């Protein structure tokens, strides 16, 4: 089962954002974002801010996600390589891929 910290990290990486970028989008300190990605559980307003910035429903952070299914066929290096490749696509193609991933993940 994919953990909350993995869901947050995966959603951030799918957007090509650094922790700093997510911090800027949410108003949550970068050190706090790092803590969430290391296992500290966000709650209250910070959880709401993460969901809004990452454009994901709150229940997707608290329930089993299909991210693990997508990543199951890749090792971490392969996953990161594919993300870098996606970032080099023209914006209109990135949008198509992001929309497709959102549909698969139910976002």
C-alpha cells in the first residue's frame, strides 16, 4: 500500500515541482513539505492547501491510490527518467499526458 508521504511526493513530481515550488504554491514552509515527504502527517489547513495546490481530492491522500500501480512497473530511476522526458514535451502535449494521468488516478 502506498503511503501518504509517497502520494504527496508522487503528486509533486508528476507536476515537475520541487519541494520549494510546492512550498511557494501552498505557503507551507519547504522544511514542512520535506517533513511530510519523510512521514509526518499533514492535517487541517495544511492538508487542504496541499490538496488545492496538487489539484487532488482530500480523500485521495487518505485512501489507496493507483500511483503504486503505475510505479510498480518501474524502478525509481526509470520513473524519474520518464518524468524528465515528460518535462521536455511541448506544453500542449504535457497537458494531454497530465490529463491522462489524472484520469487514471481519478484526480
